[in-house]
C-alpha cells in the first residue's frame, strides 16, 4: 500500500463511520489531532475517540485533494492534502469545514501505517479568495470521484 492509498483508506474509514478500520491504520502509539483540536494517543484511544464522535451525531463525509507527498526517508513520508466536508443530507461542501490534512506515515512490518494524522481547520482569515479557490478544488475532486 502506498502512502496515498493509506490516506485514502483513512478517509474512507471516516466516511463509512468505521472507528475500528480507522484506528487499525495507525501504529500502536500513533497520534490523532482532530478538527477541533482534540487529541488522541494510541490506537485504542483513537478508536474510542471516534466511536464517541460517531455515536453522538451524524458526521459529514470528507472530500479531498492530495497536494503532495514528501518522502523523508525510505521509511517515513508526509502526505499533504486539503479536505472539505459534505454535511449529512446535503450534496455540496460547506466551506466552513474546509481543512488542511497532514499524515505522517511510517513503513513498519512491510506496510505503511499512520504515525500522525493532523486535521486543521482552513479558515484562511481575511482571504476569502483562498477559501473560494480551495472549495473549487474540492468541488472538482468531488465531481471526479
């Protein structure tokens, strides 16, 4: 599995609301930083955090566009992406949920796994043109999916 596929599988697990599949993509002592700044350390804590989120309310689905991969070493890579969310019952992105994603992957046991997934809101203060451009990129990715 490539690091791009790892990221795609992570997003797919979120979109399916599958906490077990999401946490299984992490190394045992992986880290998650959520959209609201919540933090979880370790597979079990990550899974529990997501089970709470999925159990408390319907979650929007992610749409994403990869913006690059940096291969740090033969065993470490960073995936860069932008993401948006389509709220439940809607068919279009809500730009207030646009985000910047960073995923640090490590190659262990013959496969890439997530060491860190960081989800940062992309408010882009005082730059509405940048929000519009990001949203347009994500809408194009959504149309191509």
